[in-house]
C-alpha cells in the first residue's frame, strides 16, 4: 500500500521540516482576553463573590474573613473557657447534673443547721452552720457520745445533743455527774458542771438519754432528757 503525505485531510498537513507548525490535535485553544482570560471563563452563576486576594477574590472561601478563635484577645478566650468551657454543650449538661445532685444531696443526705443557744458550747457555738448526715444511722444505731440532731416535734426546730445513755441502761444525774448503771460516767467533753439532780430512769428499747455539753447553765434552761429513736434525724457531720 502506498503512503501518501501532504494530504489536506491528514492531521500532519502543513507540517514542514524546520517549520513552527504543529498538528491540529496538539494545538492549545487560545484564551480570549489574553492572560486574564481565565476571569472571563468563570461561570456566570457563581455562588459567591468576595473582595480581596487579588482583583477578583478568585478561590477564597466565604468564611475566611471571619475572626478565628486564635485571633481573639487572650482575656476573651480565657473568659469563654471559664464560663462555658471548651465545649459549651457539655458544660450545660454538667451544670444541670450539678444542680440536680445538689438538690438530692441537701434534701435526702445532708441537713444544714444553724446553731442557736449555748447548750452545746464549746463544740458548737451560736451562729455557726453545721451539716447533719441523715444516712448515718441507716444501718446502725446511735452510739454513746455521738452528737445527733433530733426533732422532738415533727414540725418543730431541730436540736443538737450528745448521746449519753443507751437503751437498757439505768441513768441518773447526781450533783452534775451522770451515773450509768450506778457508776459515774467520764465525760471529758463537758464544759462546767452545775449541781444538777435527776432521779434514776431505766431506758426502754429505742430510747436514748441526750444532754448538751454545757452543763454550767441552769438545768431549767437546758433542753435534755429521754429521746425516742424516731426523733433522731442524723449525726453531726461537720
């Protein structure tokens, strides 16, 4: 078969030795408008137009001009972390859990009490605020010398007293000294001793003798006596 060159239909037509002509399939289409022709070929319905980064803002993101977290002043970033945390959503969840936990604790576990009077001086001074653990006697009974909160009347105020006599014991007070089963009781926590006199009494099941630490005041001004178990709300925690 004969090879024919120089045909008008051949892509190599017009290619001459030493010439600057190129085949048709190698030619690059000319860009209209010269070097800036790429701007004229931009789609007509471009979704956004931003000034900056050159004459047309070509290739910039619409959120790139907003201030980043690192560009904020240090005090603003610190305040944001302290108030909202690094994740505000989780911070709100933690605050909600903290509020619910506080309500549950101070309703069913801890009882805040404010001291009024001097019957428990010097352990508890007037005006101080203490907390009573409501769950202290959930699995056990009160022990001797423990400070308990009791409520003689269901809707009345709370009293703080120290447990002196236990169920089944015979207790009496002679010249300010407590006797348990006929023997004087050593009470290093007592502050002063007025000459109190109380006849002997046998404590029944579920009964406790409670007295304050300040025995220097008159007996008539000092609330003390036999307390039923249901009156005891909890133990002084701090």
